[in-house]
C-alpha cells in the first residue's frame, strides 16, 4: 500500500507544474462542476453516484456529514440538520427579504451572525455561517475533482448571477477561500453560457442573442453580441435583465401551498408547524412539479407525512398554473428588460437561447414564446450544463495553460455604482457639502479603472454605494475607503513648489464585478531643479475646483509639465483603509477560523474513515483466515504450505482475535486494529512466504538458465572469433583472460544453481525453501552484468594496427584507441544492460516490480 502511494506521488511531480482548473456552476438546487486537467477529457464531473449534477445540500446524520441528495433527503427525518438552497442567502443580511423567503421554504433554523448576516443552527446547537456551508459544498466538489485529476485542485471559477451584489460576491469568494481554493474568477452564468455557445460557432456578421436562464433562485436574461474576426470570437455583453422573486423555488413553494391546503382539507390538521411534514411536502412538491411539466395532472403521495398519516392528492397543471397566475408576466420580463438595457429592440435579436432547469416548466416556456415569438426560441445549448462548460473553458483560458479556442469576453455590471464624499470644509461651522458622482453606471464594462481627482489637504473618505436598492434588505453602502497621509504628502509637494497639489484615487471595477478604491496618491507638479530659469506658470494649475471629484478613464496624466519644461509631475502614495460600515464580508481572521474549523472536521472524518476501514479489513482478514483454516480439503495452497503446529497456533490466535473483535471493536482505535492484525500476520507470514516462493521458483529458474545459456553461447562464438582474429592478426574486442574470467563466473553460477536446485527438490512444500528466488535473481544478475560488460564493448578500430605506422605522426591526434580492450571498458549503467540487441533473454517481468 505504501509503495503504491509512493509511486503515485512520484508520478505527480512532472504534472504539478500544470494546475487543473475547476469550474463550479453553483445553483441553489443543483451544482454542476467541470474539470480541465492535463490528461483528463474536459467534461462535467460526476458525483459519487455517477450523476452529472450534485444537489446543493449538506447535512448531518448524527455525526456523519452528508452531501448531495443524501443530505437533501435527510430533511424529511432530520429537518434541522439538512441545509439546502443556501445560495439564496449569500451575503444576505438577516433582516432581508431573502432571509424571510428562506424561512418559508426551508425547515432549517436560521440565526443572525455577528456580522448581521445569516447563519444556521443544527439540532445540536452547532452554528454555521452561509459561507461555511457553501465552503463545505465547494470542498466536496474539489474532492470529487481531485479524484479525477489525481492531483490537488485549487484554482476555481464559479458562476454567479449577473445581478449579484458585492455582498453576495464576497460571500462566494470567501467560501472558496475557506474551502481551500483560489478564485480564478467569478463569471456571470449567462456569460458562461455565451462562451459555451461560441465554442462551436463563428459569426460572419455580428449577432445579438439573448441567453434566457430560468433557474431555481431567479430568472435572468443576458443580451450578448457575438462576432468573429479571423480566429478570434468576441463576446460583448450588452445588457441584462432579471427578477429575483421568480424562479423554480418560488414555483415549488406555491405548489407546496396547494399540497398543504389539500392536506388540511382532507385531514383537518395544520401541517405547517410540523417540520418533518413540511420537509416531506417540500420534496414532494419538487417531484410533482417535474411531473406536471409533461403531464396535465399528477398524484402527490407521501407516506406518514405526519404522525402515521399518509397523504395522497391529485394536482392538476391547471390548478398549479392558476396558483402562479400573478407570476405569468414576470417570467419573460427579464428578456425585455435586458434588450431594453442593451439599447436594442426585439428585432435586433437573432435568437433567445433557453437554459436553466425551470425553462422546462410549460408556463415559463409559454410566457417566453408569447413575449418573443416562437421563431426566436432556440434550444441549441445543453440547458443544464452549458454554463459550467462555458465557465470551465473561460477559466482555462484565464489560467493560460490550456490551448482553447480564442474567445474574448467583455462583461458588464448590473447596478449603478456611485462614489460619495464630503467636500472640503470651508469653515468650521458649516457642515461640508456631500458630493456624489456616478462612477460606474450600470452596463459599465467589467475590468475598468477610473481615476478621481480631489482637492484635499486633509485625510478623507470615499464611500462606494449602489445608487438604487439592489435587493430588499440589502444595504446600498458597500464600503468606505479612508485615505490617510494626505496632509504630509500635500505639504511635501507644496513645499517643493507644487501649486494646488491634489489627491488622485483609482476606483476599480474588476473582471469578477468587485468595486474598490485602489492606488491613491497625492499629485502635484514640483519645480524641476535641473532646469534653470523657467518657473511654474498658471498652466500648472491644471486642476480647478470645478473638476474636483470628476473621474477619467486614463491614469493620471500631466498636461502641463511637458509644455512648460519647468515642472515635473510627482506622486506620493497615500494609505487606503477599506472599511465596511454596514455589512462586512468575513475578516481575514474569521476566514482563518472557518478554514481551521472545516479542516478539523475533514481530519476527524478522515480519521473516522480510516478507523472504519481498519476495522473492516481486520474483520475481513479474520474471516479469510477462518475459511483457510476450516477448509477440509488438503490440497489448498494454505494446507500444502503449512504445518499442523502452525495451523494450531493460528487457530488459537484467531479465536482470541474474534473475542477481541466482539468485545472491543466499537471502542478500539485504528492502531489497535492494525496491531491485532499484525499478531496474526506474523504467524501466517511463513506460510505465505513458502507459497510465494513455490510460485516464483519456475520463473526464477528460467531466468537463471537463460543467462546461463546466453553466456555459454556467447563464449563459444567469442572464442571462435578470437582464434580466427589471432590467425589473421585482426584486433579483437576481448582477450583470452577476459573470456576465461567470464567463463569462471558462468561456471560458478552453474554449479551453485545445480547444487541448490537439486537440494530444493527434496524440500517439502510446508518447509521453508533452502534457496530463495531473490538470491537466484541476484546471482543471475551477476552473470548477466559480466556478460553485458563484454558484449557491449565496441569493436576496435577497423584499421589494422600495423607495425609500419609511424607513432610520431599521432602527436596531435587524440590518443590511439586502446590497444587492449580492457582499457576501453565503458561503465555501463546497469539498467541499460537489458536494452542490448542480440543477447537478450526475455526480461523477467517480475524484476520490474
Ligand atoms: C500607512 O500605513 C502604514 C501602516 O499602517 C504606516 O506605517 C504609515 O505610516 C502610513 N503612511 C501614511 C502616509 O499614513
Ligand atoms: C518629500 O518626500 C520625499 C520622498 O518621500 C522626501 O525625499 C523629501 O525629503 C520630502 N520633502 C519634504 C520637504 O518633506
Ligand atoms: C522460460 O521462458 C521462455 C521465454 O519466455 C518460455 O518460452 C518458457 O516457457 C519458460 N519456461 C518456464 C519453465 O517458465
Ligand atoms: C563473431 O564474428 C561474427 C562475424 O564477424 C559476428 O557476426 C559475431 O557477432 C561475432 N560474435 C561475437 C560474440 O562477437
Ligand atoms: C546451464 O546451461 C548449460 C547450457 O545450456 C546446461 O548444459 C547446464 O545444464 C545449465 N546448467 C544449469 C544448472 O541449468
């Protein structure tokens, strides 16, 4: 076992320079993952049941942690230990519509964390943050991926809806970190589908398509422009639309309402207070919804939904749809919103690409058809997997290690982002003016930078806010960036001759949709002492009060320095401290703690698994031994190779081991199982050894005889040749002495072999062998090496070494080839010996082990 592990590790070394890329399409019901790794075909990862999607759930059955469907199904028995649809709560404040909605669909208990976000409480009181549970799900996927990649997988790209706020993005990225992975990027799910769509297509003329994604948590639409130039395809996201209040989960909830009502009507009981019953009906609602997608009615049936009461009810699609009548207009609205936000009309759209699990719901399909026309609907991507495949390809292109089709992506943000700050105080009594400027209006390109200029002499803060409410209960304030060191820096510049030195700060909008204040500097144009005469003019006063707070896309440029030749642009870095005044992501410390917590749990589980495995193998070993000892027939290898006394000793020890197993195995530790086992193994070992030797003997003998035979053949030929060469005065490869030495080695080998093979013949199977196959191999190796040494020798120079050639002429030439072959012996690497041509006994395969 250890050997295999070692080889395994060694084989990883050349691969480790390549990092695998994991993509996770994290949905609130289902998670899909894809893996791009060297030597592994790019595909969707299978879960342990070989399914292509993993239910987004984690749960506990007593102390056993479960994932996927196992975890989801726990809810009907352990309603407060099964956690699903956690995605709905990413970054959400405890007092938000998202949390309130979650309470209506889940039986899990949610609590408020110190950060005022949502946490969960298990039945035993253990609490987890949303990030921690998400991290467990991510780590589970990582583990599956590592099983396929056969190497550590740390780089990951995760899909998020385009409307995700910074709070939600932070939660996802923090979960990735807690799971022990590195975020390559977050990618909007619609954009990921667009990448997948572009993989197999080229676009002679630019085309606009809408990616319609009906998920569990929401419905969203992305307008993307596709164009191809040469071998490069460009995807420009032009607009998005979304509705966070409709989606598969809301439909499930309404369908469950029907079931609850049917139950109340029939059984005159309220089931709402019964967590197990509610969890069972929830699961049933999902099943019935799927049936109603293809049928006009379905039967709901749940055994002992509550106190031994079985529940049965017929649900029609019509009743379900009428229950959702108010949502009808919402289903397709995101498409219209997205088109409008892109500044386009429906006529500009080539097709509406249908994706997402809820796309199959007939009323949603009908709504989309009614809104855009049947001819625009396209079912040409895999509705479930295109996002994760697109994300995987995009992630691979970011990692630059894999050759992928040349697809460039330009994405946008969904929300208006503004910067707010206080104007410089004009007098101590007057409250400073608040200045607000829209830094990144919605539809701004991701991966942008804007530099803002401020006329400031004191430290101050810039606040980044969403202009509008992003989701009910979510704050609009993202962060405060406090700029410090302003006073000293401005004073420095001013002292050096700068007039109206300013503060410049860069606000970034990252590729993954995060905004931040970065690179703040004090900027001024100082006197250039190297040029005499000209002094700064009013040109240097480039920044006027009116320009304060304006932003530009270009990094700070100096308009006047070059012109005047008298000043030099000078920057002094300022400190930026980012604070989260309302809703903060996890701190570095909190993440570290969470990571440690999850690691400890992994370690405990691994120890538990090892113990379980040690116990199982020990038990299996005992039964195997018992079967061997109980077998009445005399001709089993075990019987043939063992003595009565040995069997007796084994039997006694085996009885003890069984007693120990029954008495202690529930409490014993891994090492005790191993110790118990090794007591028996010591007794069994000589028997196994005899058997193995008997098995290996013919091969070993064959090998010895082969070298024996090959050497003999060689010697005969070599002697003949040498004699002939002597007669014709031709240089030879060998001397007589060398051939004699080889012959001696051969004879030693032959006589040893003859003697011990003879002796071994009379040793009974249940006695230890008198010669070991290992020794036979070693001795054959000595002969082999001696033979190879001579055999591999190069022929001496063709030119006859005549007595007439003048030795003096050789002075500048390389020394003449050795006259006696012994001098030109080359060291031959042992392992090369086997590669030589004609004398080549069949290599013994067992040597390779
Ligand atoms: C910036 O912060 C560092 C560390 O907090 C501090 O040592 C340094 O003095 C600060 N510099 C300015 C210009 O405030
Ligand atoms: C201004 O800062 C520079 C570099 O930080 C330093 O070398 C210089 O002495 C400072 N000048 C004044 C007047 O503080
Ligand atoms: C010895 O090896 C040769 C070549 O592999 C094979 O043909 C022969 O059957 C072997 N003999 C024994 C006894 O294994
Ligand atoms: C003996 O000589 C023949 C003919 O030159 C050659 O083919 C053969 O390889 C030689 N044998 C040995 C063992 O060197
Ligand atoms: C070694 O090989 C020679 C030639 O094939 C044979 O005569 C002899 O019996 C062999 N010796 C043994 C011990 O196998």
